[in-house]
């Protein structure tokens, strides 16, 4: 009886772990994943704003972005706050983004009172990066190019080509 009890406990704990994990419907490249986002822009990471202990490491969970050029959506502010997270939140860890570096990012609006796991301090005017699919590209502002990160074959694409994806909408 004790073995059955231990086995059932193990099964329920294992199921519990998987029920909180992020479930992505697709892992599409930027060209297909980004148009789903409300806001797409060439941005510069100016600074990390807040940190949280994730898996025993102080990790950035929000960052300030300076908008360089908007490709999709509307935003009047020059600087915005973007939130990340961990695997359970279906958001990427922000430590992969470097301060003073440029990226093309496809962002979603934070929705107040949603059932999605959020961080204290998130506001309706903030954004987050969805984890499913390629939602950001590394950008070289001097060469005016981007590079992907998701596929094994690295592709370099001009910023003009990225911008053209959204001018057709």
C-alpha cells in the first residue's frame, strides 16, 4: 500500500509540474511569428529595470527599451517597459538581451487582470515578449541588418526587408 501511495504522489507531482509549463503551438521564424504581435519595432535596450530570483539567480524581469523605428502598431512614447519571465510564463528570460544593443522585437500588450501569470508592477501600458516563435532578431544598426537566432542556419536580412513585411499589412 505504501508503494502505491508513493507512486501516486510521484505521478501527481509530475503532472503538476507539466501543467505549469509553457505550451507553444508553434516555433515559427520571425517572418511568420512577428505579424501576430500588436507592436513591432527596432529598439535599443537602455537598461534593466527590475530583477527576480529565478532558479536561484537574480535575473532581470523588466527592461527599458528606446524605440528607434516602429514597423507595426502605434506608440507615442520614446521609451517603453518590456517584461520577460521564465519558462512557466511563456516569456523569455531577459538576460539574453544586452544593454545598449539593438533588436527588432515583436511585442504584445500587457493585459491587466488577465489570467496570464504576471509580475507585480506590470501596467497596461507595458509590453511583454511572447516565447512561442521567433519574436526578436539581433540588429546591427550600422550595417542595417538583422540576424535570426532560432534556426540552425543563420540568416542575415536587411532592416528594409523586415520593414517590408509589415508595410503589406
